[in-house]
C-alpha cells in the first residue's frame, strides 16, 4: 500500500482490496474513536481489541517503512522508466476492476448507474487541471484530510490528489528531508480525514454493499486513464527545484508515441509488465483467499 500511494495515480486502497484486508481496515479505523473513549476510561485492553490495534500497527508500520524507503526509488522510476512503471500499475488496476466487480452479487440498473458515475468522476479527476493550493498549516491540514480519503478509496490516488493541489513536490520533499514541521501538520489532517471517512465508507459497504462496490469498480476503471503508459505532454510546469515537469497530458497509442517523440515505445516490455501486474494480483487474491 505504501509503494502504491507514492505513485500519483495508484491507490493503496486498491492493494488493500485485492489482498482481502479492506473490510477489516475500514472496520478497525471506524472503531478508533470508540476505542479512544474506552482508553480514557482506563479500559486499555478492551480498547486495544476493539480497534484491532495489532493489525493497524503492523499495517501502518509497513506503509510508513515503504513510503520512507521507496520515495526515492519511485521518483527515480517515474523519471527514468515511466512506461515500465505505468504499465505495471495499469495491469494491476485493470485486473483489480474485475476482482472487485466479481463480488457484486447482482447487477441492476442502479449498480450500472453507480459504476458509470464512479468512472466519470475518476475520469474527470484524472484530467482536471492542477491548482495552486496554499502552503500554510491550515491548507496542509486540509490537504492531508482530502488526500487520505482518496488513499483508502480503490482507484483514486491520494498522491495524485496532491498533484492536483500542487502540493505533491512539497510533501515528497518533506518526506525525503524528514521536515517534521510540514509532516506533522499534514499527518494531523490525514488522521482526521481517515477516521471520519472510514466510518462513512464502512457504513456504505455494510448497508449498500453491491451499490458501493459498483461505485468503487467504476472509480478504479475511470482511473485507468491516468495510468495509461503512453502520453503526449500538452503543457509543462516548473517544480520547486526549477525543473520542467508535465502539467497536462493526453493519452496516445504506442505507435503515435513513436511517431511523435521519435523514441522507442517499449511495447513488448510494457505488455509483459502489464501481464506481470495481472498475474501478481491474481496470485495475491488467491493467497488472501486462503
């Protein structure tokens, strides 16, 4: 989940879903406020068991370790091997759409409407123009709350939301340099958003599971627009280091990519990495089922 969340366009929630821990994650997060109240009353053991703290500690330790250790690697891959990286995640998300949709017991008009609504929303998110979000503590707190909601939604990337806010380079640099003044405020917003949104999402899955799964499947399907490996850059922006980075991009075919950029589209490695992503997800899903 940590490795996925570092990449703008890929959601850690997708990884949680395909590994079979999504419901347990939402349930544990939703029970944290109640557990905190029990802990204040001195019922520490009961609170610990209620919120499944062992599970959350192990999971978030893995996420944190991955973010801290892979931030540099992912940044390097995005700069030097973008087609390979996007191809792998394209295959991963594509097969995840099938696995999530498979859990829907009955497809009806309302489910299809939810699916297309989710797909349209995710598609719009992926083509939205970035804005200049503030860097003051209140803005960073709000950005953390919004981005973390996207992180636990399969298909919507929290890091891509940060890109749209214009804060992705700021947060990534703070992670690399361990800038605690920025990270502490951002983490506070993440905690607030996580606890509030987890309860809402858990209630939706408990009471309207098929409808919620159809919506989540649509969101994942629509997000494929972002992770398509071959793109033409329409406009550029200057990042915090003064380097030119893509701002608006348009998806093109591998053959158009070769003609326009006069460079190898890496079609065979890309297809192989897509297939590897598909096989990996199916393997994880079968392992999780045991």
